[in-house]
């Protein structure tokens, strides 16, 4: 008998409005353990909002979101508990400039998880090695390139040992020559089995690394499937999007 893959993230008919602006219009999708899902779509289609709803940086108006057993739509949600399970990395790295790379990473585990300092340090060195920056523990953010800073931001998120990682256009502010090193780290995480949802403009990455691609248009999941949909879109909207994007 085949055992169904464990659903880690599930959105059901999610609606989100900002005032009169109806940004998410009945968004539903599921992500199973170890899956890599790429969300693509035009600017303003609701990609970031969908991601932000998943770790409750935004609340939803209608519908349900379940993440690692948390009822995210529930008014009584324990946000701290949710965010221990869900890491998020943004376009901007938001590292503390006055702290070393190591201190930036140990801050979460020691304060949020109350991990002993020595253990947090070991963990930080471990996650830094995973993003290829073991030698930068004592550096300050300003001494690093944008690509390195973004890898530190990913390491900081990994140090919280999340079940799911969300990435919102993490390479968009990087020069092209620094994009590759960040994508490589994400590809490695994917290969290690991390469950990931990423909003990206990197079509080659979506095609090569994602298990599922979600094309959002006007606040809806317009098209969804394996990366093959990028080569063979069913809708004129996706056809136009990949036509412009490739
Ligand atoms: P995307 O990430 O696909 O570019 P977003 O989810 O950021 O799209 O935004 C979708 C729409 O919602 C846009 O029109 C944007 O201006 C609007 N929006 C996003 N966040 C807010 C907010 N906090 N307040 C008001 N409008 C917002
Ligand atoms: Mg966005």
C-alpha cells in the first residue's frame, strides 16, 4: 500500500484584502514534505502576500491555512510556535550590522529557543558550513558581498531548524554574478530534502529545481503543475509571462 506524502503546508480558498483591494482571491495549494514549490507571476499578482500569510505576517480574511499542524488562520494561533517551524528569507537580508555573522546567527536560537550559548555557537558554525561560509563567522555584514550576506541570512533562518523554508525573491537585489552562489545554496537545501516554497523570477532555477510550479495571476493560482508547464503553458497568461521572462 502506498502511503500518502505528508502535507506540510495547505492553503484552502484563501482570501486576503487590503481595504478595497482584493489581493488573494481563493488561493488553494498544498506542499508535501521535501517538496520544492516555485511561485511565479507578474508583480502585484499576490505572490508575496501568499507567502506572508503562510507564516502569519499577514492574517487571512477567509479560508484556511494549515502549516505543520498549526491552524494559521486561527485568531488564537501561537505565532512563535509557528515561526519556529517556518523560516522566511526576504530580498533584503536584514542582518544586524553591529553583530558578527556568528552573533547574527546565534541570536535566534539563544533568545527564542533559549539554547545554551555553546550549543548555539556549534549550531551556527554548522549552518555556516552548509552555506559555504564557515570562514566568515567573525566578520561583520558590511565586510561581506551581497551574495554572502544573503547566504548568512539563509544560515540564520536554518539555525532555527525550521520544517519549511519560504524564500521571497532572495536573489532579486543581487548583481547577476552573485545570484548563482545563492541559488546554489538553495539547490543544495532542496537536495537535502528541505521543504521549500520560493517566489522567484529565476525561470531556469524553477525549471531545474522545483517539483511544482505555481503561476499566480490576479490573486489566483492560474496554472499549476510540474516545471513542464513552463515549456507548455495551458493559458495565454502563462504563455505571455514565460515569453517575457525567458
Ligand atoms: P507580488 O509579490 O506578486 O508582487 P504582492 O503580494 O506584494 O504581489 O502584492 C499584491 C497586491 O497587494 C499589490 O497590489 C500590492 O500593492 C498590494 N499590497 C501588498 N501588501 C499590501 C499592504 N500591506 N497594504 C496594502 N496593499 C498591499
Ligand atoms: Mg513580491
